[in-house]
C-alpha cells in the first residue's frame, strides 16, 4: 500500500484508524491532527511545511535535539550485527553490558546496578515489585504501602497509573491497593493565605512523616516522587521541601524512589534531579532522556544496600521481552556520548539554563501570569485572573487549552496542564532560539489575554 500524500488524506486515514493516547479522539477527528513529518535541532516541520519550535522536546525526551546522525548510525550498526536478543536465560549482549556499566558511572555513587525496561511505566511497575520483594526477603512482609503524591505522574499502566496521583486516570481504571497519596508541594496553587514558601514546603514535606505515623512505619515500604512534578504542571517545590523529605527518609525505615524520567539526564542542570535537590534515593527511575527518545528504553537503578538484599532472594520473577533491547541500548550509548562530549549538562547549568530563566522571568510581569518558575530547562506559566489573590479561573482548563492552541498557531509547542503552560525544550537550544521561544510565548499570552477579556473571563 502506498501512502497518500496530502494532509487531508493523511488526516482522514488517521481519523478512521487511530485511537490517540490521552485524547478525545472523536473531537480530535473533527478538528484533525497536526502531522509532523520531519525535525532537525529544536525545529519540527509539519505536513503543510510549517516550521514549529518544539518547546517540549517531543514528550520531555529529545534532549540532544532531532537529527543526530550519530545515534542513527549506532542503531543501524547494531541492528545489522544483532537486532535482537534477550537478557533472560543466562544470556546477555554487549550493548546492555556497556550501557549498564556507563549508567553505574553516571548515576550517584550508591548506584551500581540497573534493571532494564522499555519505558517509564514499565520501570515503575518494576519498582513496585522490587520494593515488595526487598521487604519480603528482609522478612518484613507487612511493609507494602507506597506513599506517593497527588498530581504526580508515574506512567500509564494500571500499576504506574495507581502510583501516580492523577484523579482523571484513577476515575477510568481500577487502582491497585496499598498506594497512598499525600499533598504536593504546589505553593502557588495550594498554600494558605499568608504562608511563606518555606513554611508551606515544610508543612507539605511533614505530611510524609505524619502519614508514616498514622499508618504505621511497619506497613510503609517506600516514598516515590519526581524531583519536579512534570506532567502535573512543572511543580517546582519551595527550597525547604527536599531537605525535609531527605531528613524524614533518613530517619525512617522506608525506601526513597526518585522518579527521574523527566529530571534525569540533564534537565535540571545536573545529571539527575536528586543531585540538584540534594536527596539520596535508594531507587532511581529512568526513561525518556536516556535515549533522547530515539528508541524506547527505560531502566531502574537500584542502590547497593537494596541489591545486597535482593541478591539473597533467588529468582526475581519479572522481566520484559525488550529488557535491554540491543538497538535501544546502542541509541542510549550514542546519546550519552553526545551529552558528555558536548557537555550538555554543564551547558544547562551555566549557560542556557540561566539565560532562559532570565528571559522567562520577564513573562511573570504579564497581567495573565501568576508565576513563571524555571529550573534548568523546565518551566511553567501559571495563568490567573488575579495575580495578587492567586485565584484560579472558574472553569479550570479552558484558558490553558485556549493558550496552548494559540501557541501552536504561533508555531511554538507548549503544553497546557489545567491553566498552566509548560515547556521543556531540547538541551541544545541556542540563545537565539530561546529569544524566539520567549517572544512566541509572549505573543501567545497577549492573544490569550485579549480573548479572555473578550469572553469576560478577566477584567
Ligand atoms: C513520562 C513519565 C513516566 C512514564 O514513562 P512512559 O515511557 O510514558 O511509560 C513516568 N514517570 C515520569 C516522571 C514521567 O514523566
């Protein structure tokens, strides 16, 4: 079958046959999807020839930018030599060996072993089994509960979706037992009147402590969190939050799981978000940026003190056909080579990160913007009808979606979460491209503001 060429024909086929993730496919079919045909650097090209600045790195993953021949070559070479073999029954292969060793070098010192998966969701499913196995082997089988946070995102499978704190997902699927959600450190949206960011950070962190006490430490296995909540709207915690969480995790007999699927591999200006915030996880979850999205791959790093116990337990009855897929591991190795050679992590910390933050912060003065946090290369714009009173729009999500659509019309990809616009551009973005990104974001805010005024949503 040869594919038809026109945008209209492609849209019709998509509408006839494709169920889209996290979408109202019926509404989408009426509107028609935007069809992306190629990409280079930070720029996407659609089927009508528009060039669009990708402010989201695909889905937070294309950290080294599009069009990297080096990764393409590494994958092709590996596919010719050995396109597939498994890592189950007493076998392994060179790409998995090399990547495992490389990850042990790049991650914090407590980590020397990795379990490979195909995605972030599979990684978090793996985490649940690892954590429970760990306490079973230690003869503490009552320790089953994993504490997570409301509005967290840990993936989309039944178990990972249960770990996450997204109620619209819970509403559509059964939720697994023994997951408890506590408050998120979302100062702008959830602090009390008069509370300072630091007071709020401490209060939300201490919800972990009081929940452990209320349920009984003998029943709590772990606490899982993203360093910065990504899909929840880029929630950057107040400075007091992570040190207090770290103290609580140190004092209690629980494992701390850092879900680094977004924050890992340079996003916050360190290799991993836990380094930016000074926490010491026992388990570190990876996906997305590990290959810059060129191939699907995930992994779970397990700290030595946990591995030492797991190794006493005999068979671990868990694995995926594509755990450590050779071509995906080859993509990861080539991706990490680029990151090291081009010093992309340092670039985020010392160059483009501070530059974007300075430009982005000027958007906080816009009448529609409540706050404009930016850390490394991940940030947000909280849209509000009332900056001073920190109020939300009556019909949550309407303004955000409208702004997201304006942004797309302005050829800038930003995503909307409720009434919060979010960005996470590729780590290779240049100063000139940052200027362009911020100019398009400002244009988007102006258009949204004008329309919101017209509709009587703001004064
Ligand atoms: C995207 C994401 C996941 C899920 O990864 P998939 O590869 O989509 O399964 C898990 N955790 C976080 C923090 C994520 O952002």
